[in-house]
C-alpha cells in the first residue's frame, strides 16, 4: 500500500488518520457523556476530565496534520456510478465534520482554560490559556461544546450510513478504499 493518496485510492497515512480520528472522536464523546455524571468522590472525577482534555489536545494536533496532509495530497476521484448529489453531499459532510470537530475542540479548550489555567497533556507538556480569566466563558463554551459534539456524532452516523449504503446496496469500492482494500 502506498503512503500517499492516488487518484484511485487513499494512502496509508490518510486511512490511518481517518480511523484514529474516528476512534478518538467517539471515545471522547463516550468519555464526556459518562464523566458529566461523576460525583466529586468518584475515583474518576479528576482522571476522566484529564484524559478527555489530553486526548482532545492530541486530536487537535492530529487534525491540524490532517488538514495539511489533505492540502498536499490528491484526493481520489469519485467512483464511476456516483451521482452528482452524492459527491456534493459527501464533500459538504466532510467539510462540516472538519468544522464541527474544530469547533468542539476549541470550545473544549475554552471550557478548561476559562479560569486562566493551562491544560496538562498527560504530564508531557502544558497548553497555556490564551484568554486569561473570562467570567462566564465556560458556560457559553460548554453549550457550544455540547451541541457541536452531538452534531458530530449525528453527522458521523450519517457518514457511516452512506459508506454502508455504497458497500451493501451499490456494491462499490467506497468503503473498501477507506479500509485499504
């Protein structure tokens, strides 16, 4: 398998990046959904959010790499038989997923740094607050974070349904290309 994309197929870097981002997004969503109900005396009360923030920062870096990688690589051509509306809706969905993921990550960062504190990424490095203390910012950022993450999960479900539609009904290579086959 080639490292870079070709006009016919996705390369290894794009495929691995796609699946790592998908796992991270759904993992972060699950962890976030679970940890909001933790009590102060729960063992995971501090550990859950620390993991959530750390993985979120690493995902941000990976998404920055993904945007650059996408800009310097060709995109595989649509498969024969794909309708114009399918191609356009796929492009729109991908663009919206990128935007929503960045909105979720920035709003999560703003929640965590609203009091002026930095974010420790697994103790490896610190990401400082760029806003300082802004009263009430965590509430607004929290609302944006909540709705953007639900939108990501909903849109990702539609994205997956489209891939399965192509695989099971159309019997084309759409899903297999993202699996490296």
